[in-house]
């Protein structure tokens, strides 16, 4: 924990600056950057700290403006750059796999014409591959003139550095500046959202994220403190998170531990250029499109298909989509994940054929496919989804689709069950004069055999059993309570029950039996019922 002690005033800071560099009072802490949908580390930012031996920790917000004002910042920044390189060298020497680290560049560093050459010299001295270093510049760097920043950017790119635009969206010229400046990564600060995800802040972020998509640039959301914020960012397509939600800036040793412990992955752009979609409206959380998407349509998703990689990637889903798929999943379980998970070859082919049809027809097409879904709470399940899909955008080998989904598993299962029942019961029971059914304890659902359906006109699935068969008179009123009680006993685990019950209005005596099936924990699962005609007894 960093605890702020006495704040130093400007002359004190300036006075001990040299010592602070020499004795390591100025050092770096590291804040990991995480892919919110995979939990892997994509990088870290080095943040400057100053711990005075007597006054204690000084915060960058206080001392950085002082260093800038006194033209000392470039030395402090170079010091941090060197600290990072030294750290990475140490790791590499110990065979530890390292992650790219971003170093902040003050806008005043831009004025220092040698700055890029100086960091290059440091990098070479420690022999760090350039892909492990990123530089963060701020929009305000452009204020000193576009030519200067453009030149520095070109120099950095010539040497192979990744350049990040820090605090994007804080200035006025945000949306224009991106077109002019060739940055590789964009960092958005959650502070600009100011707590109201649906409000004005959301609109700004929405349009920024949309804009950056068009420019094919990865986005990192900074200052993310809550799961809600992270999930919101993910739902707008921004999956990289740097903030207290995951990690506060960490001292070097702690950061080293995390770097070793977590899997690493590279930053990748959100999406390629899409021609036809009015993305601006779509990603804007206040737009009618978003409102409709979330509230007025059924389960819906936006996803891309890449012809080269054959990747199917879900960019956005609404709440009802998550519900349709069931299994208590969250949007976060779905977005960014490989959408082919759970598809077998046959169903994958079928789905691809559907996509091909809609691309060719330019119209909405429908298909039904099965997939396996998994969730921590419910385990594995196989579901059937009916998809209405339409292509809404295209860029080279990339296709953007809009899909409406309906979970039709229950429907399908009843049909399957019927076919199965028919085959299973038909032969065995037809001659034996046995009526059979299956009763599911938890759901109070009854599935009758084919013969029950035929002779008694029962539907393939009866809910709230046994009420409907009492109501329709198959079980007569004077036996109703006894029969209800049987089901209570089954629920309590009674293994078998039997008795003679006169069935139907004709009061034909039947020997009715139940046998209980339990799950591996001994809990009642299903009961198998049968009714055999009693031939030699009259009631
Ligand atoms: P920045 O570059 O935007 O750095 C992000 C700041 O947000 C850091 O503050 C970080 O500790 C803080 N932060 C991270 N996650 C969260 C969160 O979830 N919630 C909140 N409320 N804050 C979070 P820090 O370290 O105090 O740095 C402040 C600023 O000082 C930096 O903002 C940057 O502009 C400047 N700075 C820091 N280190 C350097 C450096 O080495 N060189 C230069 N030139 N400037 C630096
Ligand atoms: Ca920064
Ligand atoms: Ca920032």
C-alpha cells in the first residue's frame, strides 16, 4: 500500500531531484493490463513514484507538473524508461518471459529533439527487443503543433515502437486527432464516463470505441474499478482493461510475480473496416439502435466471420440473447469467445452453409443447429438454436452479421422423445396391455408412452402432473388425493408404490405401479409409472 505522507513544495522537489535520481527515490511501479474476456495479461504501464526518505511518497499528480515546469521531466522519463529496460533485461537473463511495458512520455519530451535517440540508446544498451516497449503520448502533445508530434511519431515507428494515445477523449479534438495521428493503441479513461454508463459519458465513449474500430486500433480502458464498467466496455467491444478492478500499480517484485503467474497474449484490434453498418449509431448507448437492440428485439447478436481464419467472433449480444442460450451465462461469457465452441463438425458445416446463403441472397435466412453449452452452475447441456441471420457489413474477407436467435430445444426434444417413445414402447407394451409413463420429480412433468397418447388422447408432455389427468377424469375424483399423495411420496424418496385404481369414467381396474430412480447423490430424479389391466378382479 502506498501511503501519502508530507507533500513537498516546489523548491524542495527541485532541490532534491538529482539525489532522487541517483539514489533511486524515483522509481517505477507497474500496473497490469488484462484482456477482460480471457483473463490474460497483454501488457503493463510503468508509473513513476517518488519516495522521499523523510517526506515519504509523493504522488505524480503533484510532482510531475513541477518537473515539467522546471524542465526536468525528460530526465525523469528517461530514468523510468531505463528502469523498465533494466528490469526487463534482468527477467530475460533469468529466462522469464516478459510482457510489453508502456512508458509515459510527457508532452514536454516532444520538444526535446533528441528524445527518441536517447531512448533508443538505452534500449540498445540493455538489448531489449523493441516489441516489449510501448510509449504513451497524450493528445495534449499535439497542442504544440501537429508537425512536431507527427515527426516524433514517425521516428518512433521507424525504430519499431508501439505508440499509445493516452487519455484519449479528454481533449476537444479527440475524434479528429485520430485521423491525423498514426497511433497503434488507444487508451480511454473511465473517468470520462463519470459513473453514468448510459449518459453523456457513455455516448462519448461509444462513439470513440466505434471510431477506433474503423481505424482498426486496439483500445485499452483505463481506470476501470467495477465489474459493471468492465462488462460495459466489453459490450462495446473494448476488452482490454487496466484498473483497480484487476490490479493497482504494483511494486516491481509483486509485478514480477504476476507476470510469471498469468498467461500472456498480444493486443489485437477490435474489428476491420465495415462498409454498410451505421456503426456510429449502433455503438452509441443512447441511440435508438441500441435501445431497440437491447429491449425490443428477441435474442440478438452481432458477429463477424473471417474467411481466412474461419473465425466466428461475437461482438455484441443483448440480454435476451444470453437468456435464450440459457445456462446462466453472462454477456462476458459470450463476447470475444470463439463462437464455434460447442459446435460439432456437422452443425458447424450447417451453420456455415446458412451464412453462405445469406451472403449470396443478401436477404435474411433461417437455419437450425445444435450446440453444446457449458456453465459452471448447470454443467453441460445440448441446445438447439433457430437462427435468423442477415449480413450487414463486409470488408475484404470479413463479414458482419446480425442474428436473431430462438432456443427451440424443448420443442425439438419433445419430437425426439415422441419418436423414441414410439419405438421403445410400441413393441414391448402393445401386447402386454401395459400403459407406461415417465414422471420427472423436479419439474412435475409426465411423458406418456405412445399407447397412452393413442388410447387416452394424452399429449406428449404433461406439466403439473398429476393434476391434468385428474381433471380429465382418467384418474377418478375419489382416487385423486391418493394419487396426489403417491407423487408426494416419490418426491420424498419412496422407492416403489403400487395399488389398484379404477381408471377412466368406465372405472376399469388397473394395477398402477411406480418405481423411483435416484441420482448419484440419492436424490429422487424420475419415476417410471405403469398401469396394467386387472383381468380377474372386479371392483
Ligand atoms: P496516466 O498516465 O493516465 O496514468 C494512469 C493513472 O491512473 C495512474 O495514476 C494510475 O495509478 C491511475 N489508476 C489506475 N487504475 C485506476 C483506477 O482503477 N481508478 C483510479 N481512480 N485511478 C487509477 P498515477 O500513477 O497517480 O499517475 C497520474 C499521472 O501522472 C499519469 O496518468 C501520468 O499522466 C503521470 N505519470 C505517471 N508516471 C509518469 C511518468 O513516468 N512520466 C510522465 N511523464 N508522466 C507520468
Ligand atoms: Ca499513461
Ligand atoms: Ca491515462
